[in-house]
C-alpha cells in the first residue's frame, strides 16, 4: 500500500448464503461491501490486540488474521458510474459514508473507491492529480 500510494482497499465478499450486499442509497448490489484503509491498519497495529498478536507470534501472526473480524472496516456505499459529482458529494457529506464504491458498468471486475479528497482535489486540479 505504502509503496504504491494506495490508501483504501476493497474487500470482496465471498459467495455466501447472504448473496450480494445491497447498498441502501443506490440499490446496486456490490461484491465490495467493506473497505480497509491505511489508518485502520495502523490503528489495529497500535491497539492492545494488535500489539498482543505481534508480541506472541511476531509479524507471522498477522498472516492468518481475519481482516473483517479484527479490523474496524468501513461499510461501502455503491454508486453507478454515471452518478453526478453533486450527488456523490451529497452522499459523502453523510458521516456514515466515508467513501463510495464507483462501479464501472462496462468492466464489472473493476470498482473504484471515491473519497471526499478525490472530489475536492481532482475537481480543483481538473483531474490532473497523481492520486
């Protein structure tokens, strides 16, 4: 994550009895129901539980850690790729939506994480930002 400048990673849901997760705001079914970011990872590593695992098992102890059960992941709201900038900004104003999943209708396997930073900075820079 650090070397590539990636701050948010989507966690795909494995097929289960629940099926796909449906977003309340958009009605689109998403296979990326959770997001983990660099802050949540650092928060866990510095927490009591994280330090206990590292103390007992070292870094190898993190390999079998279930991310969804042990880290404070973020619920993702999914929007269509043709969502307007103002609609996306309005959704992001809600404290329960720290980011959005922008689904690419043409390439189902590609989804994008959209944050308030993207809306502000990429709009100001005219899409010329490196992030």
